[in-house]
């Protein structure tokens, strides 16, 4: 299948299918995590699920970072 044919078929996919396709395409360029990094991500995710209130919303984190003095 040519690239143009793939593009033509995109509109026939569901939103979920397009999201999976995008994720897979991005993963092709991502270097795999080391076992230690993977374990750290899993531990932090488990900690978040255990105590979701300990996290900070993205907009709040951006505000905090922008308000810090420049070095």
C-alpha cells in the first residue's frame, strides 16, 4: 500500500483506531526505556493511583515553572 493510499484510508478509521495509529507511529521514534527506568515509571504510576491527590495538574505545574525566577 502506498503512502497516499494510507492517507486516503485514514478517514475510514475510528477515532480510537487513529489514536492507536498515532501512538504506534510515535513509539517507532522513541528509544526503549531501560529496565530501571521502566520500574521507576511503574512505581510512580502506582503511587499516583494510590494517592491521586499528591499529583499536580499540568496547568498548575506550568504556572509554577513560569513564576520561578530565571537563572
